[in-house]
């Protein structure tokens, strides 16, 4: 143990509001599960409570908050809902969110990484992973603005994926840009013959709203936040890219699907 270091059970000396926030986060309700002994704030009860509730805490977090804790999303890209959900667990250093010490000791990050693992880099493993995500689903919507950036690669991925799942797919992406070197006609040709796959181009006015990559369970409304399609196809190093479960999405995908144009 480092000189001067104290565990949560031994108690930690605190003298300022900032010290307390670094320990337990921003909500004062956490103080009800702590004790003050002399100059020490004893947080063992709070730590044990958080440890027991880690699955419930994670389940209540928006998907972008989970990505942030896993190191796969920048703070400035968090939604207002995610900011609010994270406040009980963090302190603010300058303008930056940092996970408070007690949630760290309670294993919150371990819990996050266990349900939001990294994406495989091998194409075969990638299709296996994707098929596992939609296991038991009748129909899924895959939304990624740049999904059609390489039509032949997408077609090959779908062919491998079809060998591993019977789920029907709706694909929603933007028209290929001139920078990609591909056209709408190429997308149409590449996707011909794929069974139980319906593809549409996003309405151009929806590009900004549909900036996240989501895999949506049609009819249930839940799903996953995905890495960028280029990482899924093995074209880019997945790096810190993760797949994070999402109990809900902040938009109604059926509306955007209706506005989209058939490929």
C-alpha cells in the first residue's frame, strides 16, 4: 500500500467539498451512506451498496454514457440525458468528468467493460459477433450514415452474416459521397440478390439526427450502439471501439425509415 493511502474501509481524510466529490460523486444523496469519524469520511457502506447495484446502475445508463465510461466516446459528444445520468458517479476536474473513487473501488468500470467489450478485428469473428447480437430477433435495423461507403465490402459481409443468422435486416445509410468514389447505382447492384435485406437511403435532412450507429430490434425498441461500419468490416482498426447495449433510443426509427428512399 502506498504511504498515506487509505482504503474505503479505513476512511479517507477530507477537508473540502471538492475532496468529497472526488470520493463519492456529485449527488449529496450519497452522503446518507457514509460516516464521518473524526476527520475521515468512511465510505465502506456506500462502496458495498454500489458494488451490489452495479448491474442495475449500468442498466439505467444511456448507451452514450456507457460508451463514455468505456473510453469510446468523448465527453463533448454526450447527450443531456447522459450528462444527468453520470453526475452521481463523477466529479468535475476543470470541465472534465472523472469517475469518482468509490464507484471505481466498487467495480463499476469492470462491469461496464464486461457488457461493452471491444469489437473483433477478424471478419469471420466480426460476423459471428454481429449474428450473436441479433440472436432471437425476427428483424433488425442497422443504421450507419456511412454504411454504403464500400458497397462490395458490405455485400461480402452480408453474405457471410447470412450463413450465421436468419434475422431479416433493414439497412439505413446515406447516399455515398463523391469522396468515397462510389455511387447509388453501385450500392443497388451490390445488394441485389441478398435474401431478407431491405436497404434505404436516409433523407438528406436526417443526416445530422442519424449520426450514431445503432442496431435496433424492430418491434422491441432496444438494441445496441455499434462501432463504425468500417471497423465492423475490418477496413479500419477497431481500436477502442465497443458495442454497448441500449435499452432505448432517443429517436423513433420508424419515422426515419418511412422518409428514407429505397435503394
